[in-house]
């Protein structure tokens, strides 16, 4: 079974490096402006759905995401929590839960590390790297902040997983004096 899994990953590729490179070439190398970054910092939640169909490996995934953004445009602080339910040709149903961050004080108990970069005018690229080998290693989330507290998400994952979704900003609870 392990040999078949390795063969499938080799044939399917590791998350479409060509797709990733094409996306990065279309993005500006300049950082998001600090004023724009200040407007998008906060907490976002929402669904991201994805599918794959490569070399007979088919599947569907529904992921609930909570994304906490802090820091500044040159060094965004990110905490990403996800609950992923999926179904593939090899697994009728499976679940994955994980927390990823690039903030050292919040790293204890997480499953992996986040590499995050901003791109002018309104894009954040989040790359997930799990500690050890995992199916979420190499997943990219490209977030485009459209204003009004909405972020459009494009997902590029391993073995041809592609998807999209929408995250909505969580408004802080108003406190009485």
C-alpha cells in the first residue's frame, strides 16, 4: 500500500509546481502597503472547497478555516487553524485537523509552520509546511482581500488538489465602558 501511495504521489506531482510558479509570476514582487495591511489584519473564517482528479486519483475536500493575521506587511504574523473533511478513491471519508503558525510564541502544540508573504496591492500567499511528512505539506493558500471584510481564497495542494473559497472577517465584540 505504501508503494502504491508513493507511486501515486510521484505520478501526480507535488502540488503542481508549474501552477504555483505561474501564479507567483503574475503577482507583484512589491509588498502590500502598510495602510492596506492595517485594514486587513484581524480574524477571518469560512469554507474552502477543493477537488482533485489526476491519474485516477479523485477526491473532494471541504475545509473550515480560521485565519488570524497580525504583524506588518513585511513580516505578517499568521495563525491558521483548519478542519478538513475529505473523500478520495482510497478513503471513503477522512478528517484532518491542524494549526499552523509562524509566530514563535504560539508554535507549541502546532502541526507545522506557515510561510507568509504579502504582494501589492491586496494579496497574501500562505504556504503550509508540516513538521514531518504529511498530506498538507506543500499546500498554498492565495488570499485576495476584496474589501468589506472579504478574502477570496485559491488553494493549490498536493496531488493536484485545487479549490477556492471565501473567508469573512470576524468583527470584534463591542465592549461597554
